[in-house]
């Protein structure tokens, strides 16, 4: 059980180039997410998906695109890379958990190791 | 506007002492709170959580306290160990029907000195 895997670990792009950050999870989680983390900042949600074929924008979606053709994979596409996209990107997945006592629903997210992207 | 705030960017404590990390939130719709730990060059890992129906949750050396009236939670680590040195993120969910989305604070860097 590898959890959430991301490739590549590091990448340097020139301005205007495109690339796809890969994310795969083997936990059969319905929910998947892409975040970026800039220095000294928390994680900002880029896009998320509640299941195969369904995606939606998060807090900072501009300059990115996603697709979710399978439960396992959630690639993030950068078109026309810009220096402002220099960041560390984290993919995460979660599942719906119901507390047996309270009936409350919660979601604990599992993160991949991250991709460090530099755009110059 | 930040809905989850960690006002201390860093905290330094001696090994064996208590570490207290604080987190404030502004959105009264939040009803589930989590702490994540992050080592350099790794992804965040889940540490402990608390639902709004509780005011305390313990897991070994880690305890999270929730004060709903003050919209404040804290993570206590007792005793602190050098391996606890990491960035700790507070996160919250519960915004209407989208409680599968988390809102994160900026993180607090904890350094535990031997």
C-alpha cells in the first residue's frame, strides 16, 4: 500500500512551458485534492475532485487544469508556466468517515510527498 | 481573509518540556479540526483531530483542546522530543456541505532542543 504518490519530485520549467504533475493513490479514496504551498504560507487548494469524472475549482485555480478519469489518478496540468507558479505542490486524498458514536462525518486527508517546481 | 490563524510562526522548547501550539479560527461553521505535522521535503501527515462536540482529544503524548466560544484550539505535546521538531499545521472543515475541504493555517515551526 503506497498511499499517495507524486511524480516528479523536482522540476525546473522555463516560462511558457507546460507540464503535468502526476498523482496516484491506491487507497480507493473518492476525494482527491491539489494544494500548493509557498514559503511561510499554509496550503492553498488549487482543485479538488469528489469522484471520478467530477472536478471543481479551489481557492487558487488560475493557470491550472485537472482531470479525473479514474479513482486512482488525479493529474494537475500547468499550461504556460509563469514564475508565480514556483511552489511546492501536494496531492492528497481522503475518504468519508462516520463516527459510530456521534454520527458526525469527517474526512482525514492523506498527502503525497510533494513536487518542488521552479519556473524561471 | 484568513479563516484559520496560527499567529506564532515559530516556537522553541527544551526536550522533556511541554509544547503548546495555538490556532484561532473565525468561521463559526467549522466543526472539525485537525493538526498535521510536516517534516522538510515530505508531505504533511495527520496527527490528531477533534470534533466540535468534544473539548479535548488525547492520543499518547498529543492532546488537542477546543474552546468553541473563543474559537480557539491548541495542541499540547508532553513531553516534547527532538523528533517532534517540524512544522505543525492547524486545519478546519465544516463549511456547509463541503466539509471534505480543509482550510489550513500558515503553520508553526516547532524546534525541540536536546
